[in-house]
């Protein structure tokens, strides 16, 4: 049962990541043509950090069952967030000689991600 919940959550998270990234990329190309900042990946990673903070706090403080953690924490957040894309986009920014943008992306990802996880923990 646990693997099924992880599979279902991961499938949903992956689709949400794709749709979010496509929507944000479309917006960026209309509003800020030529801007290479990976807003979509940043957004899904920050949202995932918040959700995982809520789920983790709920599993510790409210004693949510392992099924919630499997479905939402491992599955949904695992499918929604993406460290590999974050890393590749950072390398692409460096290769395009956008070191300042890359550093801003790294800092924003770290600070907003940790802040979102902390906020999620407080909410959960």
C-alpha cells in the first residue's frame, strides 16, 4: 500500500511540476523576454519545501499516519520538487555567463526553501 501511495503522489507531483513550469515559462517569455532566471523550478521547490514542512510537523506533532507522509511527503513532494533540474539550470546559467543570476538563483533557492519549510512546520 505504501508504494502505491508514493507512486500516486509522485505522479501527481510530477504533473504539477510540469504544468507549473510551463505556465511560469510562458509568463516569463511574455513579460521578460530574454530573462533566463528559472522561476518555475524555484516556485515548485519552494512550494514543495512548504508542503513537506507541514507534513513533517504533522507527522511529529499531530501524529499523522505513515500513509499521509508516503502520499504527500515522499510522493507528492518528491515528484513536485527537483534538485537535478535546479543543479542543471545553475550550470546552464554559468555556461551562459550569467554568474550573477546563478548566484541569485542559488541564494533565493536556499533562503526561500528553508523559510518555506520553517513556515510549513509552524503551520503544520
